[in-house]
């Protein structure tokens, strides 16, 4: 699962969760006009990683995708209003 939201300080964040039985290898975070604080990281099965996005057009919501090297396809990022809305969407 992957998604974005604006934190209390107004910064956009991305959270990535590794699903499945195996690890997510060399996870690429690609967000048009934004720079993630890290990319090409590994996640153990069930693990999560949260990243801050830097830059981006004023007033824009981040749009992009997350894709582990060992996955057949990536996941579209889903913008949410806040972390709680993101958590409900992922759990739901």
C-alpha cells in the first residue's frame, strides 16, 4: 500500500507498506515535481516506511507512484487530507 498526506506542519509525506510474503526490493518513489527524502530502499514483509516530499508546485497535491524493483507493477499514490484519513483508507 502507498499513499500521501499533508502532516501537521504542512509538509507532504509518503507512506509505503510492503505487502506479500517477500521483501520489497529497491523501492522507487516517483512523484512529479517532488523529491522524496529517500528512494531505492528495501522493506521487509509487512514493514512500513514514511518519507517527506520536498519541493513541488505551490498548492499542488503530489501525484505519482511507488514501485519495488521485484514487483510486476507499481502502486499509484493516493493523496489524503491527513495521516488518519490515509490510515483508514489503507486499513479499510
